[in-house]
């Protein structure tokens, strides 16, 4: 049984959208709950950590070893049997941790009873052990890394599904340090020219549907970013195995993008061809600019001027009007240069005040009228089956608490 739990990141709908795109048609989604997606794959993950490194929206991957009815009395026997079977005869002490996911009750109460009972069962089985849960809370990622549980111990995740408990052994953890390096240590970082997080850029590329889960991307699969900025989409594309192409109307941004690409190429020993960057207004693209039709377009559009408070109505209308005009002309310009079915994943500006979002009016209708189809980032049948709280709009929001300027992620394909 090649069944895995993918523990979702902070923006769960975007994480689900990325997984739906990346798992492939042969994978079977078994369950989705607020913190996890469970899927049965046609083959076991040959290199779980490498698979996870290609997923920006997934915190960890656990291999499911058991499932049971939703009865708490089943937890200790299931976990105990797994640990005693896996580590029977171990001479040195076993360090392990247990975390629970998507339970409605207080985690501490369930974990305290589980860990104390489990400790007794392991002693009776002749297994010296120590759980690392601090104050009977879920184990922090840093502690899992620090205690080397994936190499020399075990981290068990128990997920309360819609109808079953799923028990998984963690086989891969998201490497936050690498994302931090790619964001803050690159030489061309500039908050004024680009603030797209590398993790989100990676997710957007994957949502285009051209990234294989494990196998290598075919040669000469070209990713194009028409609003390159400091090159975050391009560097993440290179790391995923794409050939990349970028343009921008700001030469300073392109210079910084070049520095970031060179830094990424050297740091990660990449062997992809040196990407082409060119100075061009994305609303006036021609065949000369794109002699080769890209396989996918992924980009962050202009998010408006910096704001420290919610904009006045007249300022918001002006910003939205400028953005709508620019993006209309971009889609009009790119349409004859790309092939039917080419995906475009793009972020649009949205403002948030409390729990209400404000979007660029009529922009989606403009794009559709130009010969594009708006695609659901999460298939309708998946949203309906698992009661996902998606909006009537097909875009998905990426934001942070108390943030005014947000991103709405959309996917279009050429008709």
C-alpha cells in the first residue's frame, strides 16, 4: 500500500491545489482534512525528501502504515505495534515523537494519555525508549531535525480523517533553511522590486501542471516570466529543472535577476543553459521576443504601490484601473505568441480589510474574452467531495494575518 499523508502548509487550499497538480492522474486521493491530504500513489516514493523539496506548500510527508476506526482506544496499540516491529532488538534507546493532526479535541490531552500508555507498552516489549514531546504537545520541526528522528528514530503522525484515523511514519520534512537562504541570502534581494516568496513561486510553477513529481523534466521545457522582477520565478524554475526565460521593463530589476540566477546556479551546481533575460514591456511582446513558444508562463503581476493603511476609494480605483489596463494589454500581446493549452499561472493584486477582499473589477472577464479559459486550481469534484471552502471565484488567496496587500493566484489556459 503506497499511501502517504501530505501535511499541509499555512495556506491549505493552495497546498491542496499544488498537490492535485503534482500527484498526477494515477494517484488516488483518499481523504482531505484541514491539515492533511491522504493519497494512494501508483508507486512508492523512491526519494521522499527529494519529492518534498519540490513541493512549496507541504510541510512533511508521512508514509501511512495503518488506519483504523475513529476510536481513541485504537491509537496506542497501532503505534506500539509499529514501533516494536520496526525497532525490535534495538540495543540503544529509541527516541521518538508523536504528533496529531486535524483532531477537534485538545492535542495535549490526547497526547498525554497516548504517550504515557505507549511508554509502558514499549517497556513491556523490552524496548528502551524516550519520547521527545515537550509538555505533551506536537513535536516541533526543529526538534525532529535536532533529534535526527528520521534517520535514527521515528516521528509518528496520527491524522483524524473524515471516517478513519490514519497513522503515518514521517519520511520527509520541509527544509525551511533552504527557503530562507533562497529568499534572504541571494545577492539581488530588493523589497521594492520583488517580494514574491520562493516557496510561493515554487507552488505557482507546480500549479501550472508541467512539473513531474519525481522524474526529470523533458529537455527544453521552457518557462517564461514576463514580469521578471528580481527573478524569483526563474530561479525556482531552474531548481525544478526547467529552462527559463525572463523579461521586464526595468533594467535594474533584470540586473538583480541576473545576479540571483548566477548565485542560484553556483550554489546548487545547476547545469541548465544560461537563461536569456531581455528588456521589454510585456504589453508589447512580439514573435521576435518569443521565437520559441514557452511550455508555461508563471509570473507575479504588479501589486500596486506600497501601502501602510487601507487605500482610499479613489486611490484603490486608480490602482485597479491601471493594473486592469496593463494586464489586458499583456494578455492581448501574449495570446498570438503561445500555443493552445499553454498554462499561465499569475498573481493579481487584492486588498483585504478585515475579512473582506477587494479585487480588480472585470479583469477576469477581460482575460476570458481575449481567448483564455480560467481553470480551477482545485478540481471541482475534489472541492465538492471534501467540502473545501473555495470561493465562487476560481482564484485562491495568498495572504498573511493583518496584511492589506494580498495575492490572488489564477490559472488560465489558451483556447
